[in-house]
């Protein structure tokens, strides 16, 4: 099963997987605690607690670009891709954010 690492700045907060139509997110407790110590606003993104949900939190869903944008085309996203596949393709691009982002490790 493919997985994505959810990061804030340089800190890996957790891993996101997609299984049987559900998004499964498991936090890295030690790094969540470090993020709180650094006063990173991770609670605003909904990525500071484990979840199993049908839909992505808004903060992760917002990472998926709108159809027709350059990043959408660059990631080679198709209309048939589900939300996880789109996010996975975005994670493959050489993008970096000083805030919240996803990557493949």
C-alpha cells in the first residue's frame, strides 16, 4: 500500500494511507510533541490526531490543485484519479512548502 508522509516544515507529523475507500492517518507521536514544543500551528490543519475518514481534512484536500492549473498538468493528474492518487502525484513533484505539505519517503 502506498503511503504519504505529512510534514510541517522539516518535521514528519504522520503517514497517510488509502485503504478500502478510507483515508487512514497515523501520527508520529514524538514529532507531534516536537511540533507543539516549536509552537507549530498543526492543530489548525487537523493533522495532530489519528483518523480514519472517508474524506480528507480540508488542509490536505486544499493541496490538490484545481483542474487546468500548471501544477495539475505538471503532476499529470487525470479526472479518473481519486483524491489520494492526486495527492500522491502532487507529492512526487519537487515542491516544498515552509508550512504543511506531503511527500514520499
